[in-house]
């Protein structure tokens, strides 16, 4: 793309989805260093309309130590919910998954122009986006027809353990309480949650189940444009896992990106959940996930407060 050129909207963005705490930051930051991909940064989060700030994203691509590249003041790849909410009011709602019908029509062209500007100032061809929690696959597909979607999954014990350490989002309130933020819950899910003892651990597992269901439902609507991988494969066998991802997204496997992948230290943290959960707690999470597999499709949903 020439410096002065701007497409009407980004061509076939690549959008990473997954539950929170699934390891998506690692994948996002790796792909952000690919020569073809531009992305929203922490700067775009703070000042959504100032797309020229994306010029500074080149700092992230320089050969700096990770401690500097990931420093607070640096423009790092970011989910940038405030950016999306600025152009698409309602984007951040938590009480249910968003569909194509939820996209506010007046925001479509402005957000396309804004993300095209982000790419122009980064001198990149394709947009890379990361969103966790509700996947918004239908939602993004309306804004960017032909978008490619990547789903990253992780051992639910590791995800629950990570949520246990986080303090910036409540996923541990009981699904039949006023503190629950995530909307309606299928009767089978509530039954499993209660019969296994309830509590914050299983509430976090329930949030994972809802996110995975949302991703699975929407994946069926974008055949041929959905690629799934696991965090465990990414950290244990990064090069073939990322080659497969690039192939599915029609993203060139370049020598430069190969060098970045080979130079990245991958820490296998697949067993670290045991630092925060007991074996019994881990088994409980797995049992909940097994019991609720497909339960949301078999039973009607009900409002969570009051059961």
C-alpha cells in the first residue's frame, strides 16, 4: 500500500477470538510482528479518532528487548474496546452475545475508515484484531465481509486458574445472583453448576462454557473462514502450528516472520494451573465442562437472577 492510499475498508481482516485468559495475548503479539498486518494499539484505545498515532506502532516492531517493547508507554497490540465502543455504541455490552443485527448502521463506514487509516499509517495491508469473551463473529462479519477468524482454545483448568488470579473482571459471581453480568444461562448449565457445588470456581467455568458456545455457534456461519488452534500446540510446537494458521488465512509465511517465531521463547505453562488449583478442583472444572457439553443446545435458556 502506498503511503497516501486508503482502501474503503480493510481487506479480509484476521480476527482472533477466544475465552479470556486463553493465551490470546501471546498469539496476538506474535502475529502483530508479521510484515503484512497492522493492528490497534494502546494509543488507539486512549484516542480512538487519532489514527495517525498508529505511526508509532513501528516502535513495537523494532529489535528491542521485550521489557522495553512491552513497557507501559509503548504502543502495544491491544483489544481496544474503547476504540470499538467509540464508533460502535453498545459494542461492550456484556449481558448477551452480539450478532450482526446489533451493529449500529451509522458506525459502519466511520469504523471502516478509521481502521483503514490505522493500516495506512502503519503501511500495512491487513488488519489484525483480538477480542476475547463474547466473540462477535457475526458482528464483525457484517462490518468486514470476508474476515478470517482464529479461535484459540486452552485447557479450561488453566483458564479458570488464570481468572482466579485476575482482579479486573468479575466472572466468579453466582449465575443466580444479581452480580452475574453475563446474561441468560441454560437450565442444564445451572443444574450442573448447582449439583457440583456451585461457587466461584464453577462460575468461572460457566463463563468459559458460554464463551465457547458463542464461538461454536458463530463459526458455523463463516465456513472456510474459521481456524481453531490450541494454546498447548502453540507453545509446544509453534512453527508448524503458526504455519497452519497462516496457510488457513492466506497469510504468507515469510522469512522475516519465521525468524521472529524462531527467536521467540515459548514457555510451556500448561501445568501451572496446579500452583493455584488442587487436583480435585481441576477435576471439578473438567467434570463441569464435560457435563455441559451441548447442554445449552438441548434446553431453553432462562434469566440467571432467581434461577
